[in-house]
């Protein structure tokens, strides 16, 4: 932990190690950080929501440090994580003559971070990247750990690569511009870390969530605790061959629900899908006799208290029947040999990887929840 105005969380991956810095005003120093990394040039990838707020200051910082700066501004929304926009970004990076020693800077939420990171991973077989996440969800989850990718009709994040950033700058000032819906959606990922393996953190969130939403020290603590948890898991399982799958608690349900609404962010954003997925994961665990109904109720009650959805019926419109959702789950990245793998729980803070869950059990559970 740093005492110089921001908190530092290390991600220990040998020669691919890097820092997550969490604090106020970090974005304006990105030029010095890029210079310290030895870059000659940098291209900022952002979207039409974030760009008008922060692009000018990021470019000014880069140029003040003597870097050749360029940018590309994309449409906002989950549909931007596509082959079409990956091609657009790749061509822009080539036109800017970004070399392996230069930098791609992802300035935005999870969509921009995933897309720009993937473009960096494949450009010239790998160029460096800095993540500047501008949503709570991206600060505590998608910007950390090196998962990059795009969506297809078959499912979410099924085309991608592991590509660690060189630095993550989580500027807490930018969170004040988020809508209440966006902040709540990011908070679902914060709750997830308590549910995976940290009961004390979940209990702290139950008591202090209003302070986290208000900002200040509680918000910084929540972000730093989340990043520390993720960094620890990533350090011991970078390529998701074991424990890292725990980070997908609730996501098997969530990704299927997102695919069911065709990634329509007006109906369902990722964090909302995760909130429903977390509630379903604990309810399914209770149905299987792994955890208590009281624990499932406690998880659902906390998510509801902050204003997050917890039921499939909370999603506007139709999502299809149980068989359709089960079919979408069959495209989940954790599927092995055609067998479903879920992250389930023996209690709050006691999640585990459950392989080979019988599909008929899932189908019955989903049918019950859709009734």
C-alpha cells in the first residue's frame, strides 16, 4: 500500500507483473507513466460517452510528456465488442504506426478495456497497454487480470486472449460522473469478492455500502479490497486453469441472460446480470443442499437493498424458456467436454468450482425460477 496519495495493489506475475493504482487524479499523470514505460507513442481508445469527459486531458498529458498521441472514439455499448470494431481499432493502430514498444491506452469501461486490450494483444503479435477504467465495474474487475476479448452471436467473450496490461490507473474521481444505475452495476462485482472467499468483507459491505456509494475512504477501501482479492487469484492462476474460475461466480447465469437479451444494455447491463447470477448461484446451491436458505436470502436481500435486480423476472421483456437459457449456458467458457461447470457455494465466502452439474438439475431450477 502506498502513502503518496494513492493505494497500490501489485499483481505478481513475474516478468508480466504490474501495479494497480487507486486514487484521485491519477488520469492526469498518465503521460509521465507512459514515458516511464519507455513508450514513444500512444493511441487512446475510448467511446463517445467517455471521450468528451476525459480524452482531451489524457491526450494533453501524453503530449506534455513528449509522446506522439492519437485516438479513436467508438460507439458506446456492449455491441461495440465485435469483429467489426476490432478491425476498426486495429486499422487505426496500424495507421498511427503503433509499435511493440508503444502503448494502447484503454480509456473507458469494461467494453473499451476488453476490446482495446484484445487489439493490443494481437497487433504485431502483442503491444503494451495501459488500462484507465472509468466505471466501478471496470476498476474492480475487467481492467485487472489480462482477460481481453469480444462477443459473438454464440456468446460473450468467446473470442479473446490473455494479455496483461503494463499498468492500471483506477482514478476514483471519474466515478462521480457515473449514473446511479452504472454505479450499482459495478457494485455487484464488488459484492462478488466477499461471496467468493471473504465473509468479513461481505459483512463490512452490508454495514457500509451507503458510504461506498457516497465516496471517500470507504469507496477506496472497497475498490482496493476487490483488486487485492482479484490480484491474488490471478497471481496463482493467470490462465484460468484452476482457481481463477472462482471469479466467475454468478457469471454462468449472467452471461446466458445477457445473450438472451442480445446484449441490449437498455434492458440489462453486465453488472445487473451478475447480480441476478449471484442470487441464482446461491439459490441453486441451496437447492442442492450445499448452503442454507438463510445464506441465499442474505445475499439476495443485500443486492435488493442497493437497488440491484435479483430475479430473472426483473429483466424487462422476454428472455426465452429454461431450455433456451440452458442452451446458452452450453457456450460458457468453463464448459469442458460438453459438461457444465458452475461456481457454487457452501456458504458466504466459501465458493468452489463444481464440475459436471447434471443439465436436468439446471433445467429444473431454471424452470422453477421462470415460473
